[in-house]
């Protein structure tokens, strides 16, 4: 059972790293366009986004999916 996370591109990546990298890559405005949630639109910050995403699973799922699509090396949607 040493490789149980071998195929998980998010293994070992913290939510703060995910949000920070997406903001660096897209900026808040484009991130809000791609993931339509208010914490990315209205006075966005890493701290407020993390608070919301930790409480709201559907939003976190969308953010993680965008991260995988943008940065996972094996993803066919890599940008």
C-alpha cells in the first residue's frame, strides 16, 4: 500500500498552494470567470478564498479540477 496515492495529482499539494498557483497563473479576474464564486470576484484574497473553499465542497471540487487541468503533467487539457 505504499503507492495508494500514485495516480492522485493533488497528493501532497495543499489548498493554499493550489489557490496561490491559480492566482499567479490566471489572476483573480480570470479565475473568477473560470470558477464563478464570489470569493474570487468581490475583494478577493487567498485567506478569504481558503476559508470559503474549506467549507464549500462543490466550489473546492471546481478549483481542484481547474488546477488539475492547468498543471497536471499528464492532463490532456494542460495549458
